[in-house]
C-alpha cells in the first residue's frame, strides 16, 4: 500500500488548471451562425439529428460573434465579403478559432483561375486553424475537422514560454495501407 492510497475519496480527480481549462474549451466550442454558399448547407446538416454535432459540444450555434469562439467559414469568400468576415473575426472574444470548410474557402475552388471576385483562400483574410477539404465537404468531414480542432485546443499551452506541440491525428478514419506485395493472392 502506497502513502496516497486511502487518503482521498474514490471520486477525486487530480489535474492541472491548464488541463481543466483546455478540457472546458474543447468541450464547449460555440460556432457563430455564418455561412456564405453551398457548404453552409452541409454545415447545417451537421447540426441536424442525423450527424449530431452536439455530442462534441459544438451544437450551440450562436447568433452573435461576441458569444462564439469558433468561426466556420463555409463557402466562397468574395472580396466584397472579406472585410465582413474580418470584422466578425475581430468581434469574437479570445481564444478564437477558425475552420475553413470547402474548396472555395480554402483556395478559391473552381473560381481560382478566372474568378476575379473571389479571394484565393480565406487564410489571406483571417488565420485558419483547421482546413476541411471537399466540394462541398460531407458532414463527416466537418466532424473530423472539429475533432482535429479539439486536439489542437487540448494541446494548447497557457504557461509563458511553454512550447505548444502540434497534435498528430490519431483517428483518421482510414484503414491500414497495405503494400501490393504484402497481400495474399
């Protein structure tokens, strides 16, 4: 028997303040209600009962950027809309996170070459934490992006001078890749 056994009740949890804050932040990401084009339909489907984004703590879509800490930029960002996207981002309280959802948001999509009115990536307007590729991405892809963002929030270091390690995805949804020479005929 060690010295710590029997000194505390069974339901005691010992953690650091940093881990407790990160757990609270990752479990209650509140996205701002904001969609620009067809990707917003998939974002709305993710909030529906079939995919249930609530189980990740991100189902409370907030109507105001002052109440949200996650901006999911879903759709084509035009030059006319870029200043509004930036304004919404600046109104969000810290810490704030941004997900770029869809090919048009990430790099201009089909409008990249000839679309004079389209921003060639929302990362030119606001800093992006997680990219969700696709045209439009399926709700499962948005949920995967949300899990990647939760990994990033979990690894956040609050202490000054602390190094923040970039989390490596631990569940990608893909099976193990087997070389053709390893397969049995």
